């Protein structure tokens, strides 16, 4: 990849063996592919008869995505209030700043993942010393050498699932050792996106940024930002839409109802506590129109507070009318919409036993476990986007010949139940149960723990032998000598006792 702002770096030195890049294989050379793969290659059968082979050797994309784009703006929502991207972002910011359920979702989503451990690791299958050192150098740039912390970047990136996208501009610089690395991931407010640039197949090529400079001049700035400079996270991307579908889009309906019910409830409470003020003017008195309007305004502005009061003519009749019972179930309606908002991120367990909603401990445990699984998926989404769109150009700048690429990984998400974890460990490492090592490794990874090392496995085998010693083989029984039967004499040889 070639970028106009790329500076040719001096080659960083890592004292280890070089990993040669894989030799390119001609796709038409089937015999060579069979020798490399080791199995016969099945003949390729095209999915459609009208697929054309391009001059470059690949296959052309001939379909269209179906995304509704006019002059670089995406129109992909049926709701007129949320039709344009700018309108959605304004309403989502209003929801984040004013609603407790939305704030709860954002905190649950962000705090658990920010608490987890994040690190860099060599590529899958890369056991070389060079790969390990490259991964360490990558991690040093990510966690120690930027103008902001990794936690700040992660907090802003996790707004993406809520709004539908998170946008950053990668700012590069040359480091002390010749590495071309990141100086920062500059946060770009989605409200500055004026239009998108697409290629003919629907791929995003960049966007037009419109905003104002932060200096005293407050100058309007319009600039085109290419996709190579961007780290774009899109949540629920459909039909190639870079704006995605955020969780707040599903919560918008419940948020609207909840806001309306809260306003109705506040008005009802005020009228129930104050009553409806009524000012009756004399029938036989000729009152000017202006005076009648002033009287109406006084009654409309009447509130129960420390400055309440009314000055009127002695002939006027002022009283409060009781508006009726306040048994309208606003609280249950508000709590129901509150739960609907929490359900958009599977966080409904937060609202159990609040208001009119009930939930058992078992139901709460199942719901919170499902939520943790969703958190793991979001953490994988962060790693996948960072590895594909940030680590790849970093490697192209510095170590284009090294494969497989290093990667960003995350540790376990959330806290494990101590009781369940103890039962799991007790069941897996029972010395009286002989389980294959591969099964134990799979169970530990499923529980979010690391696999068994060779040293631990050797220790386990030793302890198993000490606790369950093999009984000594029993000695072979010795055969007793056969006793000779006494000789019996024939009756004919017996003396004749009758004589």
C-alpha cells in the first residue's frame, strides 16, 4: 500500500532470524498448489455463468449493495426524525446525557472492558524470537508511546456500539529507534462527517470533514480525509453502510415514550398537589379585555413555592378545584420503558426488583452471564478492527516481510463466580479422574483461563502417582509338593484272621 504522507523509514534492527515472506503462487498453477497444500485441489466451479475474469487475474465485483446514498449522504432509516446522520447523532447525544438507563448501558459496556487486561501477542503459530520482539515493540507503542492513554482510546471506541460507529484519525510519527508508529488516535466526532466517498462497488474511500478550528480565529475547516488515515469501527454494518446501526437506535422508541410519560407524571403530580386554580370574575361588572387577559396570565403562572401569591379585586372569586384521583399508573409505564432500554444491551438484570419488575436470583444470574458473553463479543470486535485496520499499516511501515502479523488480544472479561470456579477446578483436577490433557485445556479455555503448561502437567502427573500409588504386583503362588498316598495292600495279602 502506498500513501502520499508515508515517510520511508530506516530499517529497525531486531537481532533474530528473519522470517522470509511466503512465495507467491500462481493461481493457475494447480500442480504447484497441490505440492504446497499436500492434497489434490478440486476443480473450481463458478457460482454463476456470467462471472468475468479481470485482466489483473482476480474476479470483478458486478453486483450492487442496495444502500440508499445521495450525494455521499446515507438515507437508510424509515423514521423522519432519524433519517439523516446528523439528526441521529444529536438525538443519541441527548439520550446519553439525560437518560439514566442509557447511562447505565454505557457504564456497563465501558467499565467492564476497560478493567480487562489488554496486551499484544505474536501472530497465531508464530513461535519465533523475532515475532515475540515485534509484538513487544507494538505493545510499547500502543500502551506507552502515545499522547493519550489506551484507556482513553478504549472508552471512546466503546461508544461505537451505542451510536453505530466510532471514528479515529491515525496520526503517525517517527520514533526514537526509527519505527514509524502512532502518535495518537485522534477522536473525530461523527457530527463532523458531511458526506462519505464510495468507490463503484460501495467500498468506503474516505469522508468530507466539516467543522471549525479551535483557535481564536474559529475558522471553518473543510478537508477530505482518506480511508487509509482512518480507524473506523462500524457496529452492525449492513449493505456496506459505514454508519452502522447502534444500540440507541433500538432504544429510541422506548426513550420517547419514557420521556413523554415522565412529563405527564410531573404535570399530574403538580396538579394533584396544587389543584387547578380557578378565578371567577363578577358577571355584572364591565371588565376591559386587557384586564381579563392579565387575570388569565396570573392564574396560568400560579405555582406552589415560596413566592406564591395573588393580588386581586375584592369582588373576584378565587378557588382551587380538585382534579380527581392520581391513580394513573405512570410509574409502571415508566419502569417498563426503562427496562426496554436496558434490554437493548441484554442488561435487563439491572432493573430487576425495581418498580413493578420482579426477578429471581436464578433469572438474574442467567441474564448477567448472557451479558458477559455479549461483552466478550464486543471485546473481540475491538481487537478485530484494530488488528485489521491499525496493526496492518504499522507492520507495512516497519516489518512488511514478517508473517504472521502480531495482534492485539484481551484477557478474561468480568469476574468469575468464586463458587462455580471452585467447583470447576475441583471437578477438572480430581486426582481420581483420568481426563486427557486436551479435554482439560478445552474446558479451561471455555472458562476463560489459560491452558495447562508442560510444567504444570508434569507436576500433576507426579502428584497423581504419589496420591494413587500402584499396588505392588502379588507374588506368584508356590505349588505345594504333592503328598504320596499310602500304599494299600491287596486283600489277598491280608492274614486270615479266622484261623
